[in-house]
DNA sequence: GAGTGGTCTAGACCACTGT
DNA sequence: CAGTGGTCTAGACCACTCC
C-alpha cells in the first residue's frame, strides 16, 4: 500500500485546484465552485476549504468577491521596467520636437503596448513636506510641495501597472503653469521635459527598491490580494547643480513586475 | 453611546497586540501569551485569536514555533545593497594585492559590519543546465555547471542576510582548482577575482529584480514567515568578449532589504 | 429570497517541545 | 508528562450581490 500523503488536506486541495487552473480546466475569468460545493465534493469542512482558497489567493491565482463568488484570475501582463535605459531615454527625448515625443511615452517603452491600449489618470494637489519628504527632498519641514499621483493601465486589464506619487518643491514648479495642470501630464514629454522648460537639467537619478505588503488602498487599486507584496522604487532626481528636484515613489504589483538595471563596468588599464 | 467598532474582532485584537509590541510592552524576543490564554483574556474563540496572530505574522511582528510558542520578533537589521557602486568596487579590488583584499568583503561593504561579526557558509556542486539556466547562460541544455550556494549572516542574528545561488559553466572554471574548493570561497576577492585568474574581465552586469513569495526552504533559512515576500536579483555577468560567464540568483528577505541603484545621466550638448 | 464569501464559536485530535 | 501551535469539524450569523 502507498504511504498516505503527509501534507495537510487543505494544502492538498489547494494544489489540486492549482493544477486545474494551470492546466486550463479552470480557465481565467471563470467562477470557481462555491465554498460549500467544494466542501461537499472534497469531503472537507468549509473551514478547510477556506484555508485552501486562502492559499490560492496568496499565490495570486484567484480573487474572492464578497457576495459574488471566487474567480480565477487572468495571468497578468508582466512588465519589465528597464530603468537604466529608461532614464537616459527620457532625457534624450526632451530635446526632440513635440510631434516626435507625442508618439510614445515611457509606459509604452516598458510594455510594448501602443498608446491606444493605455488609459491615464492624474491627480494634483499641494501638500506640506512631512518629515520623510523634507529629508528626501532636502528641504525644510512644512515646505509647500506639488504632489502628483498618476497611474497608467492597460485597456485590457482594469488595474494599473504602476502608481506613482511624485513630489516637487512648489516654488520650483510655480514658474511653469503647465506643471500645475493635471490635463498636461504626463504627456507629452514626461517630467524631465517639464523641468527642462524651467531650465533644469538632470544629472543623476537614484533608485531605492523595496518590497512590502500593500496598503489596503494599494491592494484595491492594483487589484492584488493583501498577501501579495508590492515592489516600490523611490526615485530621487538630482539636477546638475546638485539639488534634489523631484522625489517619486513608484508602486508596482510584485507578482508581475521585473525591474532591470544594467551596469557597464570600467575597463582595467592594460 | 459610542458607535461600535465596525472592524472584525480578530483585527481589533491584532491591532491591540501590535500596539503593545510597538510600545515595548511586549518587547522583542519575549514569548507571547499562548493562544488559549489570549482566547480567555479577550473573550474570543481560539479560531479568532489565531486569525489575529496570522495577521501579526503577515506583518512580520511575531514568529510562531510549533510546540514552543509565539515570539515577538526583533526588528531586523536593514541592509542596503548599493549594486551600482558594489560591482565596480568589486572589479577595482581585483587588482589590489591579497592583503588588501582580505580586509573586507562585499557584505561588510553593504552592512557596515566588520568581518568578525559575520559568519559564512558555502556549498558547491555540479549540475546540468536545465532549460532556464541554459537560456540564462546561453549554453546548451544539459551543459555541466558549477553550482555554488552561499550565505552570510550576522553573528547577532542567526538568519542569513542573503542567500546566493551562482552558476558558472563548468569547463570555464575547471582550469582554476580554487574555484572548485568550497573553503576558498568567497574570500579573498570574490568571484570577479577568481575569474581574473582565468583571464576573464567583466564588461557588464545586468540585474533583474523581482518580488515573490518565499519557497518553504527559503522561509526557513531566511527566518521569514511564508507571507513575507523575498526580493530576488538575477545577476548576469558578461565578459569583454560578450560571453555570459556567471548567472547568480540572490535571494533577500523583503522586509529588511533595500536595493540602491544610481544612474549618472549624459549631459546635453550645449 | 437565495446564494456567496467573511466572521465566529466550541469543541476535537495531532505533532512537536519542553521537563 | 503537560503545554504549545497546526489542523479539522459542524455548526451559526452576517453583509453583500443578484434576481
């Protein structure tokens, strides 16, 4: 006789269901059997079935909706953000003429999608620097800042691919009214172009990358389960005079984002 | 009368306990009250208490050990890996003499800890390239590879700060027996120095960063809960002739790692 | 109103840890 | 051995969605 399976039964059920999802027997978008149905068919209690489903949710395979049911998730578009090239690419684009810039933005650069496939959202406000932002921007506590929140999503998936929270010193920006107009962002040209209109040239961009659990808001917006981490990039832009001109926090769903950095090394002297 | 708290009671309990941990009333390392005690004192069922504790575990605040109890975690040492500088720094070190190299390795460079605070572990084996590694190293399926697993931990925390899985084509490496000797790794000098002894100079290193749930082994080794993500870096080293000479997967606990990348931008022509 | 997932209870047995 | 966390059961009520 075979030795019995030693794993907990809820995990066995979770893996059975996972196999059915992977094989296409439970295709994306379909409503899963309800918890009571699964309990009946598997011979387990509803509690154990719920444990199995919690596991599937942590794996990012299903989404539960109260009152409606549990759905199999579509495999998500994976996004590669190649920041090393991206930043230089954005800088080079600044000097192109507007017709050229309008053709493609950075998200298309990342995803290969065209502008018709994408939806944009922007939201501006004025805030005062809290302790963290004051330190990041190297300004005094309470300094007025322009806060810009924006996200981009694919038309085929409702959830955004990234959400950005960008902060700039308000007085830096006040000279160019375009920068205060939500309708003018981020096209055409991106932030580097807008800074260019203020006579600012970037010298360096530093990225700090972390992983952390999403806030409830972020989980909602990015359509991930609270158990799935987000990847965050804090991007600090420094201009040629050494001043920090923008700090942006970019939040991405950890289950479908790859960040790519390339390092060219200096040659040894032979 | 106050309107009642609308949140689930297990979450209220989780937040009460969180507050006690944050305030120091439940200091790091201490054994928490057992689940039955908490059930009695809170008036909830053990199931609800377990839900509260699951939440605390996902927040990374406590660690449950079967048969022993649930402990409050110590806040972890955060590690900043500055890969942009690190790789060039490693390359520059190759040409220094051995006495100089022995003084510090890359982990000290990251953490600011001295060599006396650190413990090392290494483990070598020969494997054949699977589909993924064959593609990453651009070799044929089944090509013999040297697989090196190593980790470094602080003496004050048992869990490693990083775990690396490094793969090199075996025939590339066979010429230098030092590279096959676990005792000789990674000190002194690191991989770049060992490649130097084979006449190999690196030209470029690419990093691909992802976040994902840990495997059960990784959760165990890094001492994180299965609900806490790991950050992974796939580091691909390319030599001056364009050949991929090493692929390394570096796995780090997501709750205490920051990756830092710095980009110097080219100046506009004025 | 019927069905769904979210919360909650009061039990039970198990594997594992300490003594 | 007693105590711990891990699994599991068979119920219950709730808020929510859809018809």
